[in-house]
C-alpha cells in the first residue's frame, strides 16, 4: 500500500490549502494490519509495540486489542503511554535511565525493566527497595550479543554485535543474570533476557537473530520465563509494496517456542506495525529548473517528515492531480519526466524524494508521501524556520 487508501485520498483532496500539510492516518487500515500481524504469530509469542515509532494516542489505542503491551524508552514515553492506555502492561527499556525515571516507573508499577548496564541494575535495586518494598520487580538484562557473521548484513541500523551504548557484553550480562538468579538483589526478580540487535531485517534475518538470542539465553543454565528478541522488522522504503513476511517469521517463531516449552518469546516492533498507516499530504508551491534538473517545492518539508533525511532514502509518494488553479498568475509545470520534491527549508538537505516520475507536475497539485506512520513527525525538527505545524487526521479512529 503506497498509494493512499481511498479514504485517505478523498480526505487529502478535500482539505483546503490552508489545512496543508497534514498527516492523514488510516486507522482502520492500521487495525487490519495489526490484526493480521497478531494472527501470524503463535500463541506463546507476545507482541509489544515500541511506542517510539509513533506514540500518538489514537495509534496506541488502535493497536490496543492486538498487542500485549507497550515498550517505552523514557520517562516521558512512560507517562504518555500510561496516561493514554491506562492499565496496559509496560516494559521500560532504553539506555541512560535517570534515577527519577526509574523511581517514576517503579511507582507506576511497570511490568518489566530492561536493564542496560550493571550500574543501572544497582540503581534499580536500591530504588526498588525504597519505592516497591512489597514486591519483586521483574527485570530482563539486555545483552549485546554477537550474531553469526553476516547475519546483520541486511540491517539498516545494527545496534548489537559491535561496540554500542546498548545493553551489556555477553560475559557481563551472564554475570548479571547469575547474580539475579542467586537472589543477590532481594527486590528484583530475574524474568528473562532482552536483546534488540538491529533494525531493518527481513524475516529470515530476524529469525536467525531470535534463534541466537534464545539459544544464548537458554544456554545460561538458569531458569528463564521469557526472552524478548526485540523489534527491527524491515520496512522497505525502496519497494513500499513489499511487506515484512510475518507469516514466515511467525512460523519460525512457532518452531522456536515448540523447542522451548515453558518459554515465552516476546517481540517489540515499532516501524513495521505503524509505518504503512500514515501519509504526509501536501501541495506543490513552485516548480522550477536548476542547472538542468527540475524541482518542485512543496509546502512543509523534512522538519515535518524527517524520515528520508535520517535514513537517506526517497520517501515513496503519489501525486494527486488538482485541476483547479484559482490564481491570476501563470501555473508553473514540470517539463521533464522526473522531478525532485523538496521542502521549504533553507538547506539542500530538505529533500523528500528525488527522481520522482511525475511528468507535468504543476503547482497546486497535491502529493501524498506514504510510509509516514512511523519515525516521521515525532523524530522531526519541527521548529526550524518556524513554519506552521501540520494538521493531524485520524480517519476511522474510535475516538475521532
Ligand atoms: C530496544 C528497542 N526495541 C524496539 C525498537 C523498535 O524497532 P523498530 O521500530 O525498528 O521495530 C527499538 C528501536 O530503536 C529499540 O531500540
């Protein structure tokens, strides 16, 4: 799904120019996609949504029936998700948790702590004694595991198996696991192991990573109830019609859980759940030639949709032609077959998509950038140049 869904297309064309740019989400399509992902996963696999991908309350709510909980990676996300989804299980991960964040998470009663370092374990142990005296807090040490040579080769963002600020080296993680299992920390309970080694892997690569993590964890010789193998399922921006093969991944995970009865496997994807449900819709303001190339300048830019700038790709998009031209001045139009779509920022990095096949593209035509439902608005530098913020439209959202 790269062309806007009919609902999104109609909405995108009905908005006035003053209402552009706008993020338009097809929440019904999101629910359908999440249901299909859930359906592809075996029973003993828990699905947590990594809220960092898109924490809009309407998105969190739409995913509610299909996920077992939410992964949060800061005190801010924790407070936000807890308020938006009261009573739902939360796992608190991420490096550099401050004592205040840890204390707030304990007071909130977070279900799982993903412990990133030995120092963080000491902080948590002491704060659990103070803030959660009557219970044992469930922890999963995060391990930075080397995986088989080449297994992360297809990954767009490898975080594991190399020097990184995330998690612990296997020998240190092993020591932490042992100390927890021996009851060194009276207020902490070893629940399992966590790893998130890469983003952007296909199903086979993800499965290989999951198998390595489970093999390492179950080889520790300590009873573990859970292994969280992370997120990172690929979204292919160059081939937006291709989807992560959830059926193959789910089938592989079924084999893994069958081989380890009693073990719960948890995954925590973000991007591959929500990327497809969002479009950034805008209009062409100007069309011009520069040194032999054609550019269309659109309203908005990478300060709203930073994804192509951070990942270095061309954001997939569709042109929605608009016949009306209400102005007395001439309407600029592209002469060639391919055009670069740039934004309103005063930087050559404000490129949304290059070489877009859009013969005859005119000022006033609209463009819908797809795959804009994850790591899009929430990772963008909104205030640069002080342009107005986009509108937000959640079509088919229960609360809308
Ligand atoms: C610990 C952890 N879990 C899950 C995710 C979600 O990854 P993705 O959105 O690629 O699925 C991330 C992303 O950085 C992460 O750091």
